[in-house]
C-alpha cells in the first residue's frame, strides 16, 4: 500500500469501535467518581450504572473480537515504521484483552463481595464467585489498577490516531471515522 493510503474499516467494525468507545469513556469517569466521592443516595446508582455497562461490554467485546478474527484489520500503509506498527498492535491487543478481563474481574470481585449486579435495573446477574471479602478487596484492587492501565492505553490509542491525522496527515484516523 502506498504512503499515506489506508484502507477503511467496515461499517460493522466502526460500529463496534464507537459503541465500545462510548461505553468505556462513560464507564471510566463513573468508576472513578463512585470510588472516590460520596454522592449519598446517588452512590448506588453510579455503582449500578458501572456494573451494567461492564456487563454490556463483555458480550460486545467478545463479539467484536470474533468479528476481528473473521475480518482482520486493514493493513497500515507501507511507510509506517516497524516500531509504530508494533506499538499499534500492542495497544490494540492489550485493549481487546482488557475489554474482556476487566468486566470479568469486576464481576468476580462484586460476586465475592456479594453485591448485586443489576443489569440496568432489569434483572440481576448471578454471582460467579463464592463470598470472600478479602479476595473481593484484592480483586477490586486489581480492577482499579487495570482500569488505570486501560485509561493510559486509551490515551496512547487516541494520541496515535491524532499523530496520524495531524503529523503524518494520512488516513489512519479517517478509516475508523468514515471508512
């Protein structure tokens, strides 16, 4: 592929990307707020929203990963340096892994704590771990740490897209915006 050219993503891939982005970019500030501030009666609402989005993200991430497996990402232009290719692949695959691992760890930690996981107040998900407060606290620490890592990776992902748009002036960003 010639310098600056970039084949676009399919409408399905773009849909998966932007729905995931909207959910994660909602979930992160809700998670930070619920864990670090006292919102009184609204605190439970924040926890339910965070858990619900996590429960929604898990099947979306699995479907997205399956779609990606069946429909590989378009290749990068030939003039993208090998180190940038490696960075892009590392960030993308780390984000895919975290999109699956993070909700599972949250669900395990919440189950071990024995708090309800209400899916947008429609139904309750079953616990997937036995009650164990110390284990729950340890898993919530892991969940927090992975959340910070995810936020940093998202920042790197966005920075990379903006680098391509403003510095390299290629179509890497636009292939996820308009195909």
